[in-house]
């Protein structure tokens, strides 16, 4: 879009378009960034993992700062692909939030 007084007025006066960014005038992003965004859109959504976790199930963490820790599933959020795993750290059960891809069944 070419930014001129008329288009800027339209953008500025459309609710919830510029308020979250701040600043006075929008800045053009480089063509390389536009290409990356378009490529991500063309790829489609990330593949959904088919692994099913159940509450109470033993798992091993495979990625992140708690890699190779063992724990058990306390909560499963299927909609967001997230787990809450209870891990023993210094003798205390500590909740760790993970994505499905960061854990495997033990």
C-alpha cells in the first residue's frame, strides 16, 4: 500500500489497527521479511502431533532446560498441544509447562 495522507487517515482512524504498535507513522518492512511471511503462510499450519498423553502417565522431557528429566503428566491441553509435567527438582515436585513435541512417553 502506498502511504499518503488519505491512506494514513484511513489506517489511523480504524479502531485497533495502530494503537498496539505505538509510534507516530508506520514504517515499511523490508521485502525479505514480507517473503518470509508469505512462505510461512503458503506452508500452512504446523503439523499436529498425533501423540496422546494422559494424566498420570510417565514421560521423559526431550527438549529444553529440563531435557532428560522424568516426570508425570499433571494436565493435558489438547487444544494448544501443551502439557504440565510434574518433575522432581531438589526433592520437590515442580510443574513444568511443555509442548507435546518436548516430551515422550517413558
